[in-house]
C-alpha cells in the first residue's frame, strides 16, 4: 500500500464555495470560481506521481475523496491537497474508475459496463488507518459518463451522456438510470458540480466551457417535461483529463464577494439565477474613475449599484443624443486597455437578445477616455430603455454569463427623435449593381465586368432634409488588367458639409483610419477603394469573372460608409440616390496607350453623368468612340448609345471574362439603340445566353 508523507491531512475548515478541478498526470488541483470561470492553481504536487479522478467532496468529514487511476487505489485530500492513500478491501483491480462523488459519508464510483460501487468512509472519522469495504451496488451501468454529482436535496446522482448530450438521474440505492432530457450540448463533460440551490454545473474537457442546468426545486415542471437545456455560464480551463469536486451545500458566491454584477431590471438577465453578467474584480480592469466594489448578486427594480456601495457606475457617458438611425458618440473611460462589448434594447421589450441590439463587439479600448460611435437602429422605439456595457480582458462575452476580469455597467437612456423619416435605394434589403468597362474611350472586349459593385443606400431625413446617408455594399468582380479605383460622389454638397467626427468607413467589419473623404476635392467624394485589383484571389488572373475560379472566390470586400452631415448644413441640393458611382485610374499605374499613368484625372461615370472636378477635360477630345459633349449634356456614351457603365437595380449576373455584353445579353443591343425605350428587361437572367454569365 502506498502512503503519502502526510497521512493525517487536516480536513477543510468550512464547506467552501469554490469548485475543485483535478487535471493532468501527475495530477494538479485548481480552484474554480463557478460564477466567473476564474481558475487558480492550488496544488501542483499532491505527493502522488499519479492521476486522481472520480473525485467527490464529503460534507460531513470535509475531505475530498478520489480514485488513483495510476495505482488503482482510493485516496483522500484535505485542505492542503496532499493525497493520502486509504486502505480498502474488495476494490476491483481489473478496471479503473473515472466517475465518482460523495454523499452522506458514502463514496460512489461508477464505470460503464461494470456497475455502481459504494464505500462507506465514516470509519475514518475515528480511525484514519481503517480499512474500508468496497461494495458493488449494481452491475447495471449503460450510460457513457465521465462524471456525476449528487443533488444536494433530492439525493440522486446526475450526469450527462457524452455521446448524446442526454441528462440522466441515477438512483443511488440500485444504480438505476432515468433519462430526463436533452441538454443540447455534446462533448466530454469531465467535471460536474452542484450548488446549494440545485443548479448543476458541468465543465467540458474540449474547450473548458462551463454550463449550468437548472435542477432546482422551483424548476420541477420543466424537469418533468424534459426541458433541461445546458446554458453556457462561464469559461474555464480545458484538459483531456478533467474531474471535479465541490461542497454542494455551499452557495457559489462567497460572503466577501469580489464580483461585480449588473443592475438593469430583472428581465435583462441581471440576477445570478438568470445567468446574469458578472465580472471577477482583478484590480486592474474597470470603467470610470474608481474601481468597482463587490456585489452579492445583481440588483434590479431601480435599485442601482451606486445606492448600496461605492459610486462606481461612472465609466460610460452618452455625449450626444441617441436618435433612430443616426450616429451618437459614447465616451467610455477605461482604467487600462481591454475589450468592450455593449447592448441597447432598441425595441424596449426588456431584453438584449434581438438582432442588432449588440452595438459594440470586442471593441479594443485604450487607457483613458475612448470616444466611440454607435448607430442607433433605424426602427428604435423612442422613449426610455436600457443599455449594458461590459469591459474585460476577455473577448466573446455575451450580455449574460461570467467573466474573469473587468466590470459591467447597466445604464438607462432615452431614445429621442422627432420629424425623422427613412428612404432607401433600391430598397431596404436589395442591391443595385454598377458595372464598368475600363477601356474608355474604346470599347475593347466590352465584357462590362472590369469593376462590378453592388450597393444599397439608406437616407435618414429630419423634416425632409437629409441628415445621414449610409451605404452598404460589396465588390462583385474585378475583370480588369488595369488598376481601377471606385468612388461615390455626393454631388450638391461639399466636403465642408460633412461631419468628419462621426463619418466613417468600414471594410470587412473593421473601421478604417480614414473615412475615404477625398481631401483634394471641394465636392463630397468618398473613395471606397483606391485599387480594386488588390482583391484578386491568388491563383486567379481576375476576380469573380472566370468560371474556372468560381469555386474558390468568395467576396473579398464588404464595405459600409456612414456619412453624417453637419447640423445646419444645406443638403437640399444633394443629388438623388443612387448618387454618382464612378471608377478612376489608380495613380501610378499604366492605363492604356496614350494615357500611360493618368491617375485620378481619368474617370468613367454612368451615361450622361458629368465627371468630377478632378477629371482632365482634355480627355474629351474625340478619342476612340466616345461622343461626350458637355454642351449637350452627353457623357460617356458611343454614337450608338453604348455606355461604359451600367446600373441595374437588381443583383445582376455579369458576363464572364472577354464575353461581349451583347453576346451575353442579346437584347441589350435593342435597348441601347432605342435609347432605353425597348427591351427594358434585357438584363433578366431569362434573356441571358446560357454559359456566358458568371455564376458564383
């Protein structure tokens, strides 16, 4: 028999709120705060060069019992987590155990296909060297478990089948299992714990995520109906060898709490029972001038955190008013660098779970004041509502659940808005397509796919005047050998009318350092891309124009442009949507014989749209087949009315590389020659030549 150096380890003084996690071989013992997921190494050397599994906490004797899988023996650990070997008789030697727990001085062990076994540990109270008897309660063991735990009040064991995610209860007297319901989660749940209220916590080996299942007496009706979802509760450490023990009679929060909770009304998942947001105070990460104090639980019904502790809810301030569809500035004061996520209940339904209600996601903050721009939902209800801001060293936080660092602040706010209206182009959900031939003033292959962009516009008006324009779009194709940029001109307003503080451009989810507002022009012109050719996929000569590349080419550029006009600026002369989309030659690149490197001075616009102030008017010199004439208002067309740019209010399928537009869509010739009077539906797919259009 192997015996550790400390054969009379001292028991735990109290029933601790921590959960204990046993990992690795040789085993290491961690303390886990189930509320936040924070872990700390408590013992790196238990005195045994072995793995300990199947652990359980004995409330009466206040020891942890476990099974030494390396030496096939029973051990117990006291408050110093040094293992001492327990003498036993009748312990099987043909197999090991990985599932165990202790209840009412009895240690239970389970092995699928082998049965349920019990060991009465009470003799150790009088004689620490007593030999304990191992009894086989049942040979029935059909559920694929890696841990189970005793419910603190009903006396049954509970565990999750790793193969199906099904929750089972087990009768401790005979090992009979009863299926309760599907938890909705799969994986190896190597550690399970209960708290005094009857909530069951399970840690998944593969990712360390901690889930909670409500098995409290108050949830009896759902349990009877098999409604037992495993709800993510916190993030813990992952390991291929996991087992857990905890004093099930303890609450999960210490009396001397170092956890910050929210204080929005109860419907916003504020209380711990509702998996409310909570952050373990790390002494480094918080919002505002002062570090937050600890809470016992979330506060609600108007009882603000400031009213029962320190005035620590001072890290978030709304600098400007919040109005539907418009941009506002929110100032967040951070104690250090970290990540902010935030939610606003736009529809005032008492939760943060609706689409669009997360307004910041893992926004990196620097120490000090951070001025952030948020866009209120277009359909936000006017009136009082609630917001939630969570600042942490962690990413991926939800509006509920635990965090190992930082602070949560809930703030009431008022959404205002009078005289506001919204209009769209082409509609609220669709896109218009603009397509360009970049060989102007020559038609060349006329495949009309050298630059293809799809976009839609949302205009917000106050008392009939445009106060904001939002452009959402993506780059559809680049079928050009030349380098071309793409831009939007807002004719009728100047760059001095733009609120540069809140105007911004976002590419693929990341805000750019510049909004794209062109500094060399007096007009308001926004450059979306200086060079669209950079989005060609490696291995493909062009981007989304060759059938041979269709299977490997996803959209490479999604963009959003938020344009805010200064208060008091006159937007009455702003041209109508869709504004003026155009391409230009990327500076520093060859763009055809006779032009060499024309750069920004070369442009192509939709037919009869005049060029911008940057265009070199000398290019209108009768070159090629262009018949532009400023005096008659004719621009970028041939004598046969063929344009170098098309706009189609549909998600149009453009021609494949080097396929003439008239070959791909034969009716386009009739449309052009009739100046648009005939064959007006020429672009519909039913009129396309099979195999001549690009299909992603």
